[in-house]
C-alpha cells in the first residue's frame, strides 16, 4: 500500500514538471528595452543565423534632383520638349577670366608702339624681348626692358623698337596695379599688318 502511494506521488510530480516545462517559454524574463534604443531580435534557432539588428533610419535619404520639366507645343505635334536650366554663374571665375584676357591684350600695346619704327614689306624676322610689365593707376608701362634675341635685318630697327617700348604709356582700364616679368616676340609681320591701311 505504501509503495502504491509512493508511485502515485512520483507520477504527480513528473506530471507537474511536464506541465511546468510546457507552459514556460524557456527564457528568463528580459528587461524591457528602453524607449528610443534599437532592439535585437533573437536568433532563429532552426536556421542558425545570427540575430538581426533592427535599426530605424536616423536621417532621411538624400533628395534626388528634380527631373527637368517636360512640355509640348501644339505647333509641333508628337514632339516633347525638355526644360533646360542654365548653369549657375561663377562670378569670381568670370572676373578672373576677364582680368587674364585684359592682361594678355596689354602686349598688343607694345606692338602698336613698335609699329612706328617699321614701314617695310611683310617679313618673318622677329625680336624677342624680356621686361617687367607694370600697371599703376590704370596706366601701362614697362621696366627692365632687354633684347633676348633678334633676327631683324639691322641694329637701328632694333634700337628704335626698344626705345618706342620704353616710352609706352598706355591706358589699362579696370586692371588693378600689377608687376609681372614677361617675355614676348614682336615680328615684322605683326608690324606690317598694323601699318597696312584698312581695306
């Protein structure tokens, strides 16, 4: 009789353990995630994959540029036109380009001055000069003028060109004060063209 009671008590105990095991989820109570922090999903025990982190995007995705506007014109049936937007104006770059162009044009003032020294035919001979180009108070002049090389036919012509350039005082409107060392060629062809009457 006593043995029967022991077996019954053991059976009740095993049943209680089985019920407890079936109703329990097998994990300890987890603390509730703080608000605003990303949560980590549990690993899928059947797939063996690592847990995946669920992160909400912190910033909005970059905006795509708006596509150009399309339109039609009743005068041209079946044709779709697309709006063309002008590029943004680069004021600084445009100012630098204008200044570079004006500085390059200053060299022509030297050839204009030298043209008074030559009245001969067209020729390929030239003279190479080095000098310091100076703009001061919007007036152009040169300093340190030297002849580097020359294929001109006579010395008198060379000296005339040098003296004419030394005396140059030419307007340099809207050009800031500057001082630059430069070299340039003046050819008899250039002087011939400048001295030709306009047709």
